[in-house]
């Protein structure tokens, strides 16, 4: 088992932390947020030049374990609201800071060069497909959603031997981009170019994405400002533009 000290060092390395004159504001974000967060963090950084905003991207389950082991994040944005809820139940979230910010969705995705026709989930039965990329369902919410969709449509047993697992949904998409897989079941929010088909939302459990301010945050007031910005009309409009559905 990783020691508390070693896990903290890993988290710091993941943020690319180097010595800086500015205090660092550390965000742990689910991999599906990468494109949207580039814009969100850019705007927040411009409004707060007094700190260096650093964002790490990865699987929500792994970030949860890191925070449980003392990783020094200020804000955690998960692709599954159950993970921040678990941390709140364990007393690791600032009281009253838990929130839901988006509803995720999954798509079948191929590059423009692919000969596959994305007319529906049955495209996965195409005999030319040797590998189907999804995130690891053991710790990545988008992998859980992909597996649930395959099972609900009666396809899992037919394609399970073709599944290749990324550590997170961004890596699953990368497998398709590099040709390691012919098709992927990935987050709508990461699709940029290529061709996609949105999996019906009734094929998998609702993907409520939630976050918390970590109780040990050294910048609690700033974290509250970030939370407020993310949930504002401005923050919500960015999330919507990158393919997220919004909670009512």
C-alpha cells in the first residue's frame, strides 16, 4: 500500500509543481473536463493573477484515493458525484461545499478517416473492429457508463474480448486517435473533430458530475470563488458548449 507521504509526492508531481513565487491553487479534475477546463481555468486565472492555478486530470476514483491519503488539492471535480459524496461522508470536504455541476454523456467516436458507419450502437458489431476503447470501469465513471450501455443493449458478451481499457476516458480516446482501437465509447465533452454518435441516455445510469472543496485546502476562500464561478451562468455556458448537460 502506498504510504501517505508517497501519495502526496505523486499528487504534487502530477500537477507539475515546481518552485514558484506564487502560491499554487490545485485542482483535481476528471479527465472528461480537460477541454472545458482549459477555458474555465484560463478565465479564473486571469481574474486571480495572485496565484498559479494548476490542474491535474485523471480518473475520479484515483483522485478520491489520493485525497483520502492526504493529497494537497484545493478543489476536486469528479465525473461521478458519488466520489465527492464519499469524501464528504468521510469528513474530507469543507462543510457545505459539495455540489453537482454537470451531467455527462457518452458517444461512439471514430476519426474522420474511419470507414465505420456510426448509425447506432450496432456499429460495434462490425467484423472489422478488433478493439473498442473505453475507460477502465474499475475507477473511471465513463468506463462504468460504457460498460452499462453495452450490457443494456445486449452487446457486452459479444464485444467484451475486444475491449481495451484506458486509465481514464481521455486515454481511451487517445487509443482511437493513435489507431490502437478502431472505435471508442468516450465522453461527449472530449470530442473534437472526427465523427460521433451519442449513446441514448437511457442506456446507462445518469452521470451526475460533482465536486467538493477539500477540507485541508490552504485557499478555502479562493476555492469558494472557483466553485461560485463554475456554477455561475458563465461557467455553465462553457460546460454546455463543450457537450455537458446541466443540472436544473
